[in-house]
C-alpha cells in the first residue's frame, strides 16, 4: 500500500541542522511517509547526508541559479502521488516525536485543508529575532492569513487547485492568501513545533524583505506611502523598546531599531519597485 504522506525537504548548505532534522524524522511516531529532497548546490555535506536518508529516485539536484522557491516546490510536488504533502525546510528541526502526527492530524480528520507548525527561535537567535517568532506564532494572536511553508502540510487537492507562484518570493504567503480567498481552512498547529530561525546580516535582511515586497506588489497589487511606512516602523520600534526594557534587555535596543528599520525599508523599496 503506498504511503499517504510525502515529506519534501529543500536544502542548501544546512549542516549541522539538517542532521538533527533527519534524525528527528526517523523518530516520528507517524511513519506512513516517504522523504523527497531537493538540494540546490550544497557543498558542506548536506547532499551526502541526504543520500543516506533518501531514496536515490527521490533526491533531485539543481544548480543554485535555478532555484526559485515556488517553481521548485511545484516541480517537487508534481513528482509525488501522495494525498498529503508536507514541506519541511532542512534547517527546521522537529522538537518532538509527535511533530508529524500532530501536523497532519487536522487534515486526516478533514477539519483543515492545510496546517503549519509553530516555530521557535534557535538558542543562538538574537533577542529581536526571538521576539518576532514569539509574536508571529503565538496561537492567541496569530494574524488571520498568516502561513509559513517552513514546516507545513496540505492536501494534494488543495495544491491541484492552487499552485505556488513560479516567480519571485513570498510564495507561501501568496499561496495561502489565494487558498483562503477561495474558502480553504488553514490552521496553526501550536503543539507541532520546529526550531527554526535566522540571524540575517542586515544587508541580507534588506534583500529578503525587498524580494517579498516586490512579490506582494506584483501579484497582489499592494502599494505603500513613505508616511504610512514611517508610521508602521515607528509603532513597532516603540513596541520593541517597551518589550526590551521589560525583559531587562536594554543593551539590544540599538540593534533592534536597526533591524526594524531595515525590514520596513526593504518592504517599502520592494513594493515601490514591484508597483512600477
């Protein structure tokens, strides 16, 4: 009998976290899955490790310059015939043996069309990065329409109706928005947890947010004004300042401000460029 779940893992130089992620997959209580992987030019041993855990026919290698998130995901999903698709980034480490069972359970019970795991920041995460993850994945305040493909699951029929955008970035947010618009139910499964975060250098963070803003403007037609962006940024800087003081982390405030300004500057520039 064929497996019901396909787990698709994307990687590029993810050592040593990919080792931890693969080891946790071996310990899952839900075992009715097959692992598929796409590696885009690893040189640190990630590819060799995947070869030990993944059937040779389920491992795809692509060049880094050919990596486009949505295009890669659509191609990987098309190579499977499973009814439930799970996406797990190679640097996202499940924190329990029940991670997969909890993630797919709402889909199996048909109470959700798609689910995603709660993410907690790594132990080496900067203060402001950890704070952002706490806010984003708080089940009590998680914003409507929020979704992350870092660790998620969805029914194949949902993907058949809504493919990931082949160009640009922010593919998970745009995909979820499209699904929700047509009535799909997407659920945060707070008990299904992965450890995942990035301490991006500020120039890299700017480029990431620029690409996201560019995608939002081109596909969703979003626009922004400098005044509105200043307001949003200032409001969040004040919120960050208060939280840092309450946590007795005043020393982090200068970086927190630079981090927040970089995010909004990248989004503003990206949205403006995408709207032209």
